[in-house]
């Protein structure tokens, strides 16, 4: 979901791959990036995207927490390193 902001980990603009849900998802992700992380719940509940309702599965808060970490400069790299047990 982080890449839906249209920026890579260095803040450079990236081209998003065509997806029929882009028009629907981008405004939600942009609101989340501006601090309205609760707006992500509409996406996290989508069984057609994730196979399960991530909120009902108890994963919503963790996904929102990780998304917030990934917004920072080099955030994706830092989060992946954190969860893979690697150090910089």
C-alpha cells in the first residue's frame, strides 16, 4: 500500500502499474499519509484484495503501524530490515 503514494523509498516519483482499483485506493492512501490512518480500514476490510478482513483478523493496527513507519525517508528499507532482523 505504501507504493500507492507514487514515491519510492528515496522520495522519487514512480509510475504505478495499471490496476482497476487505483482510482479508488489512491485517495484513501493519500488521506492515510496525511495522518488519517483510520481511513485505511476500508481497504484493510477488503476480502477481495487480501483474502480476509484484516481488521476482523486482528491485523489492522499492525498494518497501520507499519504503513506509518514506511512513510518516512528510507522507511521501507528500515521496516524490512527491522522485520528481517538485519541491521544497517
